[in-house]
C-alpha cells in the first residue's frame, strides 16, 4: 500500500538558514533515505519552498475565471514543507517508517487512493 | 431456547466474527454474515435442538453465508480496499495461544482511531452489541452512532490498519489504547457522565467480560491484571455505593459489611500480582489504580484507611500519568494526612489552573474540606457549585442534599 508522509513545520526559507543548520537537516533526510534504501522500500519525495512563495487559485464566482491569489490555500502557523510517498505493508509499517523520518512539528500519514483496484 | 441463542451470542459472537473477518477481509460483510448465522440459530435451534458446540455451528453457517455473498458480489466493483490480514510467518500455534478475539480487539482499539470510535467499534464488533443499543448507552442518536461506526470501519480498511495482534515488543505502545476502552466502559458503567441513573450495568458487564478476556489472553501483563483488579474491586463495592432509592453513598459513609468480600479478596490478589510483575517506580497507571483501590478495600473502616500509602501511590501515578484529576484525588487523600486547611490551599492552587475549570469534582472536594473546617456556609456554596456542574442526576441530587444539610445545621 502507498502512503504519503506529509511533513509539517514552521515556515522555513532554507536559502536563508545558516549553512551548518541546512547541512544538518539535509543529513537527517539522507539518513532517512538510507533507511528506506536499506529496507528496499520504494519511495519518492520532495521538499517545498516556503508558503510565502505559494500561489492559490480560487473560484471567483459562477461563470467567472479562477482568481489568482497570493499565499497558501490555508494560512497556518505550520505548513506542509515536504512529503515522501512510501510503499508500506500496512498502517503499522507506515507509522514505523514515519518514525524514522525527520519531522518538524508533525507528520501526517495518508493512504493513497489506488485507482487500480 | 432464545436463552441458548443469547448464551451462544455472549460466548461466541467475537470468536465467530473474528474468524469470518479473515475470510471476507471486510468488516461489514463479516458482520452481516454473523448476524445471518444468529438469525438462522433463532430459526433452527428450536426444531433441530441446540448444537453441542454452538460457536462451531455459528462459525460454519456464518462462513458459508460469507462465501455465498462473496461469490455473488465478485462481479461488483469494490469501493473500499480489503482489510489487511497479514499472512503469519508460521501457522497459528495449535494450542490456540493466538486467540482470534485478540486480533479483533487490537484492530478495533488501534491507536490510529479516536477513543470514542474505539469504544463504539469494540462494543459493536467485539461484544456484538446492536448499533441502536450502543447509541443508547452513549446517549447519542442512532444515525450518529451508525455514522461513527461506518467512519471507523472505513478508516480501518482504507488506511490499512492491519488485522493482527501486535508483537510482544509492540505491546507497551499498543496496550494502552485497548485498556483505555475497557476503562472508559467501566467508569461510565459505574458513574454515568450523563443521564438519570448512576450505574449502567450493561457497560459494567461488558467491561468485565473484556477485562477477563484480556487477562486470560495476556496473563503476564501487569497493566491487564491491574485493570481486572480494578473491575473486581469496583464490583465488590458497587452495591454499597447506592442507597435503597438509587442515591449516591460516599466511600466515607458506605456500609463496609455490604461489600463483597470474595470479590475484594480476588481483586486484591490480582492487584498484588500486577505489582509483583513490575516495580513501584515502573508500574503503569492501571496497576497503580488497582493498588489504590486495594488499599481502600482492605481498610476495616474509612478512618482506618492507610492514607499515607494512598498518597504515595497517587504520587507514583502522577509520575507515569500526569492529570489534574489525579492531582485533585491526591490532595483529597492527603487532606487526611496533613489536615483540611493545608489541603484547601492546594485545592485553591489547582482551581487556578484551567484544566479543572468546569470539573464538578473540584468544588466537591473543596466543599468537603470546608465542611471539615466548620466553614458550613462556604461549603454549602461549593456543593451547589459542584451540583450545577455535573450532568448526572444522581450526583446532582447528592450534592444538593449535602448543601441543604449544611445550611440546616
């Protein structure tokens, strides 16, 4: 089963973070990726730029064009900062994998809808 | 004859469902098949006689119904993924160490489900309580409860909550979610948080059965033994908590001769066994709660209670399970060691903290301390404050009577 691990953390612009801190954060993710490879788990994942760089389209009204707005869909103190999609046996396995994943303020685990079954 | 079906339901429902679920890998389908099997029993047993092994009979019928339904529905597209039934590395131990019911209990009580959902699922799937009765027990409408159950079952299958018993090393993480369900049933059963009567015997019976099953299946787990001890001790003292009119009687005024000595001996033995399987510093909350109940139960009179021991146990409890309600209980016990004046200062400090605002226990304890200090008018006001905060009619009546008596004195 495929699960998305959604990593939430306070908005961080990694370009402006001191190099040592950025290196340490990257090292944590490299360690997680080594864990995934070590277990032979199929995965993908990306990190997102901060929510200040987000653009959101909203319905402006019936029959009107979508409105382009500045900022994320929901303004939160902590935002989605990145994600992994992993192949896990079941939810317990996904939780175990997520425990190895670096986390800021929380990791949401969601099963992916499998259109094939 | 319906007695035979009722007895078979009590003994066999969970086992039959737990077995059929492994075939259907769908909770709803299994539930329907098991329900059908019980309907068949009601129809056939009066004419054909009650089978020797009712659970085996029901399992066979339910399994066949489930297989028929699966054949019929094979062509229909599934909306939900199937239940994750991990293939065991080895077949189940032939001595039956892995009880089917445990899989069902651990799945219904998975920590990824919210407590109210776990409780509802456990009552419905493990105990076989019909949905309208589950709704009634928790004073919610039937559609609300049905929706809660549907959502929870959908999450189990869609999120891939596995249908399995956790390995021994996972138990410390997984057991609390199970024990919390039984504990909530027990607490609600003995003191309903809402409604007209203090006790709900059905919930107590369900909690007792679950605690017994858990203790039978995990006889070496200190927390499980502690929970069963608490169940026994609460039952032993249950009758003494109510007067002839169904009113509340406090521990201090209870007739200890009305307590069931056999249950107390049993409960104290279990509490001691729980503590022997751990150490005071490492004991979990259920073993400690049991130890506290045991100290109360063994006291020949309220005044003869070993309060110092109870204060110590509450202190240990606060270390493993910090909670403002437990702090309040510790202060109430401590008042018998340090005196009501010192305790009153502690209660006032507790009241300043938000978690206890709106909790009727706080003004009730304050009222008792004020009464013992002879400050009757203030005590009466506190009893009335507590009465206004409780949603249980029997507790409210008790608190208002206390207030009235103080004013009369």
